[in-house]
C-alpha cells in the first residue's frame, strides 16, 4: 500500500517530536556493540528528516541526548559525542540544499567543545533556511528547562522588570528553550517503551502520543507516514465533547 498518498495534506501536524529509542537493543539483537546501533540510527535521522521536509512539516524535534544519558558508560558517551560532530559536519550541505534550519534545545554549552563548536557552526550556516526547522534536543531534559525558565523569570521579577502578575502561559512558554515554536501535535517514541523520559513536559500537554515497537535504526519514511496517518484518525477534543469539535 502506498502510505504517503493516504496522508491528508490539509491536516498535517506543524510540529512532530520523536524520542529516538532502541539503538542499543537493535545492535544487541545483531550481536554487535551498542555503538553500532547509534551509527545505524543516523540513517533513520536522515530518512525521517527528509520525509518530514517533503511532506511540509514545519518543525521536527529529535531527542538525541538527555541530561540523564551522561550516566552511561564513558565509552558510549564519547562515541555519541563523536558521532554528533561527524554527522552534523557531513549533513550541513544536505540541510542547506533542502532548506532546513538546524536548531538545538538543551544545555548545549555543557557539550564537549568540539561538539558545541560544530553545532554552532551548523546552526549559523543554516539560519536563513525556512522550509523546515530541525530541532536537536541535546543535553536536554524537560525538568532542567522548566527550572531554568522559573529562575530566569524570578530574576526578572527580582530586577523589577517583570511583575509576578504578568506571568502567564505565554510568558512562561517564551522562557523555555522552545520559544517561538508551536507545541508538537504528535509525539512519537520508538522501541516499544511507553514513557516520556523527561522530554518536553510542558510542550506535550496536549500532544497525541504514538508508540511503535520499531527500533530507531529500522525507522524509515513509511514508519513516519504510518504515525501521521494514525494521528490524523484521532479526534482531538481539547476537553470539549465530540459534537463540538466536528
Ligand atoms: C536511543 O537508543 C539513543 C540514545 C538514547 C542516545 P538507546 O541507546 O537508548 O537504545 P536502547 O534503549 O538501550 O535499546
Ligand atoms: C531517552 O531515551 C533519551 C533519548 C532518546 C535521547 P533513554 O533510552 O535514555 O530513556 P530511558 O532510560 O529508557 O528512560
Ligand atoms: Mg533507550
């Protein structure tokens, strides 16, 4: 079946977020080291990015490294950081060719200097592209982000430039690292795990959640199409009753 033609172009999500999970288990199944799984995950990133851009999705956010992932074996962390540098460097051309802007959310200043530099360079080089924004969540955790927003707002109040009364959903959202981005309508997690793992807690308040048993290195364009078709069949009621939303 040609899945792509079953997608309703009038009802596309503006923003899709993905928890790319299952690289380690994918490799283990093949009797290979975990890092082999991460390397093969790059192809899935490429395919997904291309598919999203072709469809006209405006924002694609990929959870690439959480603040908790620093607790993995040093060898794996180092390999992931090296892969990041390598991948970003080799993809800049393609991103520019396809009109894709690269952005990052998370405490990226704490990344190894080489990774940080490469990332800054790629963000700078793609800043004027406007077909789609690819957001990498790197050294990201939602609790870190929310704490930071609270502190930044508290500082403004302390300085006298903001009144506590003026803090609302809008000002709070603008203090998050996703400032200016629409909330994801669709959140996908691969690998069969059904948890959020400290990702975008504020922004996914009303997202549709989609879980697939597919391990991330096996995720292809068709898998993204399937998720979008599933999303399009749901009724998003936002607290109302069915008759009010049709
Ligand atoms: C996701 O795959 C990639 C990162 C978290 C960096 P995992 O490495 O978590 O793979 P599993 O979940 O152990 O299989
Ligand atoms: C979440 O995956 C983080 C990323 C995909 C980058 P994990 O594999 O680290 O999450 P847990 O440990 O299963 O919750
Ligand atoms: Mg995992």
